[in-house]
C-alpha cells in the first residue's frame, strides 16, 4: 500500500470517528439535557399539586443538587476528562440521570426528592455539556463551531419533544409512569452511545496535536477567566430562572397542560434554529460578538412576559428566547478554547460550568421567593433576570477578540 493510499484511509478513519463523536454528543445532550434537564420542569406543577409542595421547594431540588454536586464533581470531572477521556464518566452519568428520573417518578417524600435531584445533577455533570464540549473541541480543530452547533441540536430536539411526549404519557398513564418512562429512555439512548466512544487521548487525531496545556494556575490568575465565568453565569442563571417557571407562568395565565407543552416545545424548536445560526456565525465572526447577540435575544424576550397580552406575544417570546438560549451553552466552550486552549478545556470548563450550574439552579429559587401568589405575578423576579442578562453582556464586552494565554 502506497503512502497516498494510507493517507486516504487515515483521513477516512478520522472523518468517521468525528462523525461518531458528534453523534454521541448529540444523543447524550438529547437525553441527559433535553429529556432529564428540560423535561423535569414540566412535572413541577404535578409535584406541587399532589404533594402540596411550594414552588420554592420544588425548584430548590435542582438547586440543591447542582450546588452540592457542582463544586466537587464539576472540577473533578474536568480533570478526569482531560487525563483519562470521557467514556466511563459518560456511561456513569447516563445511568445516574436515568435512575434519577425513575426514582422521582416513584418517590413521594422530600428526602427522596432531593436525593434523586442530586443524582440527576451528577448525571448532568458526567454526561452533559462538559464531556461533550471537550470531546468535540479535541476532535475538531476546523469547523469547531459548526460541529458544536450540530451536537447541541440534541438539546433543542430533546427539549422540544419532551413536553409533548410527557403531555401524551401523562394523559395515558399518569405523571408518575410518564416520568419513569423518560428515565428509561435516557438510559437506552445515552448509555450505548457512550459505551463505544474512542477516548480522545488514544485517538490518532490527538497524536498530531502539538498544543501545550496552559497551566491551570495561570488560567486562574487570568482576568479573562473571571470575565467569562461571571458574564456567562449571569445569562445562564437568567435562562434557568425563566425555564424553571415557564410552565407555572403559563398555568397561571390559564393555559391548559397541552397548550403549555406546545409553548415549551416551541421555545426549544426555536433553539434549534439558534444553535445552527450561532454555530455558523461562531466560525465566521468574532465569537465574543456572537455571545453578545445571544444575550441581546434573551434580554429582549423576558420583558414580553410582563407586557399586556397582544396577538402573537407568547409566540414572539418563544422565538426570541429560544434563539437566545440556543447557543448559550454552546458558545462558552468555544470562547474558553479560544482564550485558554483545547488541552486545558476540561479543567477550565469544569470551573465555569460549576458557576453556571449553580446560578442556573439557584435563580429559580430566588424567582420563586419573589413570586406573589395573591396576584400571580412574576414581575419583580423577571425584571431582575432581565437586568442580570444585560449586566452579563456588559461584562462579556470586556473580553478580547481571541487572545489566547501562552502556555509558558
């Protein structure tokens, strides 16, 4: 076999490996984030109605899980992925997320509720955005934004399907069985895909990389690290605050279960377009400006929920908010890779995602605390979330245009 033939075969192997990695990330995000993450808030009002738990109590489950799990597992998972690859971590995470939903469908006590919320948070950390961001960034040096955008379509597609699927399952067999069925689906979808992952550290593509990892101590001393972390957590937290209360808000405004499911699904359908558009733009223009554009969409969408009703108001909100959240998580690792390099991405994102997840989980509790049950008003909380998104954009604006820290 001549050299040219060998190179063609090697190139084909790399391309097929890249496609499988992208598909694996897509399916993991579809199940663990789309189903387990975006699906759970659909069941919040059932928990409140059946067990008499307040909105603060129900939304605090996710907060407690991510606050307890994030700092330990997020940082640890980042290091383990950097050194050992994501395969075993993703398999474990898929099982945790699936078992958590099954357990939540079976349990009726607050103790078990919080326990399974913690397990769900572990699944999110081990098989969610963090490992998917790392494996895509390592396998794709060119067209990384497009690859990330395609993989992140899994979140939008899973999130768009899960409210409609849940509404149908709840109508047929009750919310307990419906939630358990989602858990089984998470395991069946994500676990087999993770099982066949080729660890990036062992891949031929990895051997060609000459990048030296930036020392983590140097990253922690960098001003840009804190700008990215704080700016992103403010926007992600605002998105989480709206997402967790969207069905509550719709039910307060007399939307039926099916109508609420359609709105929640429309948001995630719009996010699909957002991910495609932002993935393309991230490979064409400065990624900082793409990030600011996403924040602009989110900041413009939230006030629509506070305006008097007019024709197309909720539809306009769904489009703007959906496009805004579409690329929110996707753009952060692209920015981090630009600033700190791919080889330190696991550790870098391990810290940033911890902060983002705590904000995403904590702000729904804060919004629930500010909710006025007598007037069914979210005005104060939603105004604060809008302000936080704008503040996040201001902070991100101070980031440079693709200036990477040197390793030495």
